[in-house]
């Protein structure tokens, strides 16, 4: 809860009257100058030696007290108020599991610098744009592993995601297994909206769970699945083998994505299928998902005002009394 305190005026147009105060001061001094008696002397050097009395020095005090009093009354009429405002925000976040393919083909360089790094960069921006959501990460290739369960600590998941690389799991593309793992991690969530974003560049060729069966299993839990096929339309410079030292051998190979299966997974769960052929289109896909899955934020604003014109009235009254005393009892003259 954030408090914001400041001064406002209920009738601020009264403050414009303060502009006449300098005019009154000018009129006063003009009047004083022209109403003062004058005498002619053959010389005035001797007059400089006459000391000024205290009363003479203070003869303008009643006027200044009156000016200050008038200013305070004007400010009081403008009704200064202190206001305290705060917001009560109710957030209903969305739980999102990212199911990320990390098979060697994700090192293909049709997305720069490669498919995996491009997917990580775009996903990082997506995570940053969902501050109210819990997000988790499942990785898969020939098998599947939960890298990070659902968490609201986005620094943790971004750190884990950035360290994810190919070769962490057995080779292959177990789309069904990766999807089943993501479902198991999100199915018991209490969030009103549960989403899985599955990203792959291949065909299901490993694991003992079919993608169709995994998609059907998600329906009773109300999980929406968005699927993303990553890869150019045509040939891509991809790893095809590995040297003994662990470095990959690259060749141009046809990009083979099982789009019918990915489309069926999405349509079965009320999600949507996307095809990303470059990093820019992948970023646009995540932006579109971001728009479709909006977090519910209920915001209520409260304002409490306190009147502050009383101190100005009291101070004006005190100065008026002080002016009366100085003018009529000390100076004993009218200004």
C-alpha cells in the first residue's frame, strides 16, 4: 500500500487574488512618499546626524502585518487540504509452463545466432513482461526434465533458462513426454488460467507418451496449450553429426516440423499454433500470446482529505491582534 501526501486547494481560483498584494504595497509606498511633509533648509548635512528612533523604524510594521494577514485570509479562502491517496490492487496472475525443446537440431542457425538462443532471448522478454504471473520451465529432447517449477521469482527462472543448453538430456524429440511433464507441473495449480507454451523444431520420435494423448489429458484441468514450430521454410544449416571432441558437424538439411500434430495439440486445448521462421516472427508470436493471456488486475483507489485552512485563519487573527497592539499602543498613530 503506497501513500502519497500533498497539498491541494478546493477553491484554488482564490489564489489569483494574491497578485494584488504587490500592487497594494506599491500604492502604499507611493502614498507615503507623496504625503510626507517637506521643509526647505539651506543645508541638510546636519540632519544626517539625527538618529532614527525605534518608533520611526517600526512605523511600517502595521502595514506589513496587514499585508500578511490579508494573504493568509486569501489562502484560507482557497481551502488548502492535505490528501492521502493509496491503491488497493488485487492481482489474479496466470500460471505458465514453458516446454522448451533442447534437441541438437535447436542449434540450427536459421534463427540467429541459433534456434535455442533465439528462443531463450525472446522468452526472457516475455517473462519480464509478466511480473504478476508464476512461470515454470520444462525441457525435453529424448527425455524430459523439470528445470524450474512454477515460481513468481522471475530472476530464478531467467537464470535457469539462460543456463539451459543442448546435450543436457538424451538425444531425440519427445514432444509428448515434454508436454506430459509440463501438464503434471501445472495441473494442480489454483490459478484461474493455466497455460503451456510448447516450442519445438522437430517431429515426435522418442518417449512413451504420444502428443495427442498428452493433449487430451490436459483438457480436464482447463489447460490451454500454445504450440510454436521453430524453423525456416526450406533448408537450414543444422548439426547432423558430432566429432569425437564434442563439436557438431553442420550441413544444410530440410526443416522438418510435424505441424499437423502441433496444430491438433493447440486446437484440442483451445490454444493456437504458430510458426516462427526467424527471431522477429518468434518475438511477435510471444507478443500475441501475451495479449491473449492478460493478467487480471483490479485496482481501487482511495483518497482521504484533511482541511488545513484553520491554521491560516488562526495565524491571520493573531497577526491582526498584533497589528492593533503595535499601531494603537506602541506607535500611537494611524498608518
